C-alpha cells in the first residue's frame, strides 16, 4: 500500500496538534486537498506537439481567511491567503511532470454563511522534469530550464458542509514560463477544473460582517519612479546575452486595505532585438514606449501587481500592440522597493526583469 496505517495515524495526530496550537482565532485556518483535470492550450505552431494532452494534478494548500470586522471594513471583503504545493502530470512525454510551490490571494465574498465566492491570483516557482535538450529532448519548445515562473488566475466557490469541512470548486488558468531567460520558451498554458475538500484546523466560527462608513481607512496617493534590467539571447543555442534596460513612472491610488489602481508610463531598450536586426540586415527600432493601467494587491511589505499596456512606440509589426505584465515588489523601507516582473505578449513571455522603485506617498485618512 502507498500509505500504511501508521502514516495515516501520524497525519491526523499532526492535524490535532496544529488545531490545538491555533486555538481560538479571528481567522479560519484551513488545510485543503484538491484534484485538477484540464487540457494543454497549444497557442502556436511551435507547441502543436502538446495539443490533445490532458494534464492531471494534485494540490495541497494551507490558507487563512480573515473575517474580523476591521479586516472587512478595510478591504471590503474577507482576505484569504495561503500557500500551495501542486503536482502535475502533463500527459505528454515531451513535457513530463512538474512540482510547484505558490502563494495565492483570494479576495473572498460571502454569498451566505455557507457559500463563498473568490477570484484567485497565485504566483510561484515550478520545478520541471524534462526541459529542452538538443539531443535528449529536442521537441520541447515549451520550456528550456528546470525551474520556471508559475502564474495562476481562477475563480473559486467554497461551500461549507459542516463545521469542519468545506467543498471547494475552482476553475483555473495556469501558465509556466522562464520569462525569456533562455529559449525555447513558448510556455505551458493549461486551463483546469479542480474539486477539493478543505478541513478547518481551528475552532473559529465565521461571522458575516457589515460595512460601516464610520470606519476610518488609511489611504494614499503614490508616485513611483524606477529602473529595471533584464537580458536576452538572440536565437536558440546562443550563449551571449544582450542588455534590456528600462525606466518607468507611475501614479497609484489606494481603494482600500487590499487594492490600489493606477497608470504607468514605461520605456525600455531591447539590445537583443537590435542585434537580431543587425544579423538580418534590417533597419528597425529597438525602443519600446507604452502606457499601462495597473492593479495591486497590497500584502504588508509585499505587493503583487498586474498591468495591461499599449505601445505607442514599438519596433516593428512582429510585435502586437499590447502586453500584460505580472510582478512582485518587496518594500525595504517606506520609500524604497525591490522586485521583479514577467512581461508577455499574449502567451509568449518577452522578458523577466529585476527592478528598483522609489515611492513618494501622499497619505490621508478617508471616512
């Protein structure tokens, strides 16, 4: 047998110890187990050899749902955050398997005392078993590194079965890419449906809250100026990398304790594109300038952000007019943040970067 009785007893004993240590809390602490089933989205001719694959997965996650009055009045929802471990078999010899560790955030809304709805955003790292190799695995155009960035968006429904158990149903869209660090890098894109069960570890009892306009919410307007850097190769098999520097300015306005929205102006140079044009005897631009709208999840010292941008200067017709970007910042001080992001055109990553941001706040109190 895969699991013997001793292992099962030890697992439930560990759950009991964790439950006792959590005690009474203003959070609902949950341990969840879910299964995934989906299909590979073959988004270009280079990855047609993955079409028809039906990946299956198993996920274990730990989460905390805040339901106290202060959190609800600040965020106007019930913030649910946690970590997940996900295993996938991609049902394809070229792609192999993956193990992923990710952090997720779900702004949760209570439809009733027993039914909850939440959009989900997650990011992390995936460890993959079968990257591209010129002789061992030459047909893998999806990924070429054993470690890649993992992104997930989804919609989750939780139904409370009894005091301890919740039924969880989620629709997901998942993406793996190395951010253009090494080619080939067309990425893996796969939608899934997942069904799972959550076990509540502590004795807290959910109480639905009401928003009070009298509550004072700390809010701010924020101006950012920053720089970022990346590097790219020109063609598959190249060892020399070319500099991709960029600058940006932005304005953000906080909506509540969890969300802020804003506008971004971005400019960068892609010297790998300049080298590619030189090799092909082309005379084109290699400058990118754009405007973007942005959203941020505010998580203490961490900020998880997303942007959709439009180029008003782009090099040539090989690039579409718009892009999306996903990033994570860490606030070293009140005014200085470091972080990184992945920029992509549709399903293909352009590059991943490291960045430094200087933040100017105009704090205020809002009733």
